[in-house]
């Protein structure tokens, strides 16, 4: 079963905004390969792929978030350690 391409509305091409191109320009529609229609099975397959990728990226983001939290804790700990060392150094009269 086929549907009208949502990107080009069935035209097979899209108008590039004048502000972007500086003149009247049309681009062939990549989504439907300029046919103006899309096979629903292809869309269903694309949705599966995008859902899978979305899930992977979501997990990756969670991991990055936890890493950032750990790095911030480390940074605070090191800054406090540095301040303490500097204070001791000053108190020893060498500075
Ligand atoms: Zn199209």
C-alpha cells in the first residue's frame, strides 16, 4: 500500500525557501525518490530502524549523564584537595 509523500505532498520535488537559495529553486524529493508516493512497508521498516537507533542513543545519553555526574564529583573533590594543599603550603611559611 502506498501513501502520498509527506515531504513533497506528492509533487516529487520541494521548493527551497527563497531566503535560503536566493532564487526560485526546486529540489528533487529524496524521501520518495521524486515519485510523490511512499510504500507503507518501507516506512514501517524505517520506523523499526529509527526506533532501534533511538533506544541505543537514549541508553548512550544515560551513560554519558552518569559519567558527567561522576566527573563533577571528582572535580569538586580535586578542587577541595588542591585548596587544602595550598592552605597547608601557605601555613608552612614557604609562601
Ligand atoms: Zn516526496
